[in-house]
């Protein structure tokens, strides 16, 4: 829309036919390509790349080498980071935090769980990654679902909360496994 949407520092760029408007901002070495639209207060930074016909809106942050392509829609307060790949027809929303090793190609390949009982994990995001592994970002935790499961067994919490974690993990595994990437 105007110069205020593109930083004057780094090698960032908004290519012809791409549209960045409102308070959205492209900075550092990030690029926006094709007919992608970035709007509202979204920020594309680091070495992130948005291409295809992607629509990014809300308070979204795409950074640190993340690659978004296709007819993707990302909105809300989502954070896409650490070389994550979000493509094809994925729809990411809410407080999702998708990071390292992510390969999310549809909305069936991630889940966000909020308010299950512990302040240390107010938002838990599970997503498909390389080799169809499932990864979790929750509070300061960032690793595989199996590592998260081991961590939750050691938490100083009530048996009821431990059961909630156990069934949540089982449900995530079943749900995401049902939609294996092609």
C-alpha cells in the first residue's frame, strides 16, 4: 500500500502483484511474492517468505526462515517460525505457534489446545513435522510429542490433570495421524 509497509533496512521486498496494507510490515530479509496479501498488523521478518495466493492477517508473526505458500490463510495471533513450512490449503488461526520441523499442508495437520489446567502450558500447539512426526510447542517446551508425554508424566500436578494430558496426547496422535501427508 505504501512505503510504511516495507522496512528500509535489510533485503526485504514486496514483489509486484503482492499486496501489503494496513499496519502490516515486511522487514529484515523477508519477502512477499505472487498474489499474496499481508494485512492488519501482521509482520513478516527474518528470512521468511510468503508466496502463492496466501492471505496473512490479524496479529500474525511469520519469521526466522518460515516458508508460507499456496492458498494458505493465517490469521489471529498465530506465530510461524524456525523454518516451518505451511502450504497448500492450510488454515492456521487463533494462538497457534508452529515452529521447527513443521510441514503443515492442511488444517488437519495441527491442533491448538488452550486452558487445560496448568499455567506453564496455557496454549499447546501440536503439528505435523518432517517424516510425519508430531511436534509440540507449549510454554518453554519445544519438541516431539513423545518427549512432551514424558515431561507431563513428571509434572507436579494432580492425577486428574495428568489424565487430561494423557488423553489429550492420545487424541492429538490419533487426529493428526489420520491425515498423513501425501
